[in-house]
């Protein structure tokens, strides 16, 4: 048996170093996030700050977030309340969220890495200046110097800090500036197509905040929110149902809205031809929100039932719109990933929501199919009750829709069944003949088709020997 050895030294002889290297940590933290989601993390913080104050007396219209980007620097400024000095010192810049920190209810931030990850993603030097209710601070971090510092205790140093600050002087808010941008970031921020995509993503992903009145500007341009509308009328009510899922982190309120948008009546029922012939369906699919932050847009995969209990998505379903809103006081209860760009498919909450999404989707697809069938086969308006109900409906904002557990449309009209015409009984004939004799008959008949030769010779005999 091998003998165990006992170190002769002190406790240090049994200690194995396992401290993380800052460089590896920074690299791993930023590897799995793209630039736009990183910018969204910073915008999320500003929106969360505004909403924290909207719970009081402030109106949404009082809050503004300005994003200025160029190939030289990135800057985001807001007047959304600021970061308290003690929150900054103890929580905001830690890598991970301490258990005792409760944060803001119904916020978007969850894991405590978003702001730091975004700053590291953008560049090598960042500065933050924040003015809160009674405190203020300023801090500049040289990331390369910080990474090179071998102190096992990870800290940042503020250059200014003040208690007893009076917000009447410079208001309340936070300004973040990043310089010495990474090369790939510089290329993106000077690219007009990238800025167009960033503009679109902000409008999509924060459409609820923009609709509430929180102002967001990108390089001076005020961004307009997007509205979602569905056809609704007395005999045509889209799905609008709510339910609650209980979790160990608190309740998750779920609202599922699904229906169709208006199309020209002449397009209803048109599903022939190539996909590129269809227009107006770019926004079709499911739109999924967590705490009013858009998580998935135009979702048309198996994640929401397409290709499983629903057919594979085809432009004939371009009228389809579905919206799912999940809200929770604790962000830990929501089924999203760390970058807030996808669903945690292992989440028990998501699996319950997914089941209801599939049921709602099947209901809407069934109505779309009815519209198509009625338009194609009807001989009078009385044969098109669903089409008539859809034409009589109007576009209604989704937040104004009445509750409806299912898609409510007129009942199918029971038409008298017409007997099918009897199909003539036939008999298949098959036999062989010598090739030269077949060729001679075929030449005389002026055809080379075997079936045609057989039919015409049979008809010849029948007409002369039977009918006569």
C-alpha cells in the first residue's frame, strides 16, 4: 500500500491557489455577447432607473436617455435617477449580484454582469459620473492597467465622491463614456448600416418604454416607439388571455395575445406561387417580452410550435401576430438567458408558457385557414361568415383588446351536402404485342404512345362492332 505523506510546514502547504485571472475573466465575460446586446444592457439600466422613479410621482415623459456613438467614443447619458454612492461602492460594480441586494422590482437586470460586460466589450477606458438623490461620484477605469494589477482583491477606485449632494444643482442621472474603443467596435460604430440596425433594435426591444413616454435619442435623433395592433370586432375577437405561474422566486404574470393583421381582401386565400410573391409578412410570428423588454421577435420556429403542432411557417400565414408578456417582481423568475437575447428552454416557467403559445398559435392558424377556404370556395357572401367578420373588424391596439380566452369568430355555416357524381367504372387493360406490328399500327395512327395506341384501337373496334 502506498504511504501518505504529511507536509512538515504550516497550513499554507495544503493551500491550492484558484484565484481567477482578470484577463481570462474579461475575455470569457465578453466572448458570448455581441455589440448591440451589450449596448442594450447599458440602456436597460437607464430604463430600469426611470421606471424605479415612475413608481412614485414622476411621469415617464420627464426621463430621457441619450446615446452618442462615433468611431472615437461611445457615450450614454440619462436623467433617470443616478446610482447611489453606497450602491455603487457595494453592489453596482461587483461581478455578480450579492444575495442581499434586492434591486428594482420588475427590472431587466438580473445577473449583475451586464454593465461591466458591456463596458469591457466596448473599449479599454471607461468613465462613469453619477448624481443621485443625495450623493454623487466619478470614476475612470483603465481596463488594461486594471487587468495588469495583480492584487487578489478586485477593486475600482473612484476619483470623486460626495455625500450631501443637492440634486438641484446638476440634477440626477448617470453619464458613461468609453474611449480607446476596440478595433471591431470602431468599425461598427462608424458603419451606417450598423447604426440603422441599432436604431431598429432599440425601437423594437424597448417599444414599451418608448410608448410610455421615456425618451431615447440616438446621435440626436428621437426614436419613435412601435405599436402593435390586431383586427378586432363584434364577431372577430383575437386571443387575449392572462394567467399566473407560481415559482420559488415569486409569481410570473403571463399575457398571451394572438390574432391577425389586416390584409386586402383579394389576398385572403392566395397561397399559390413562390414565397417571394408575398408581401407584408416581415413582422409575422411571435414577439416575446420579459418585464416589457423584447426578448424574441418574429419567432417562427419549433420554439413556438411551428413545424410541430403547427405547419412549417409559410408566407400564407403572414397575417399571424402573437405577443407574449411575462412580468415578475424578481427577474430570477423569468426564463431568459444572461444576454437577454434568448429563452432558457429548461425553465419550468417557459415550458408552461410554451404549451399555451402552441395552443393559441393553432387557434389563429385555424382561423387563417378558414379565411382562405371561404374566399376560395364560397359562391355567395353567406358562405363567407369568417371573411365578413374580418372585413367588418378594425385594427385595435393590443393593450385595448377585450379579454378573450380563444379566437372568437362566427360558427361554421352548415351547408346541405350535395351528392357526389358517380365516377364511371373502368377496367385497366394490359397485354403484349409484337414490336413490328405495334410500330406499324402506331405509324398508321400517327402516335408513338402505347396508351394512345391501345385506346384508339379499342375505340375503333367498339364503334364498328358494338355500337353499329
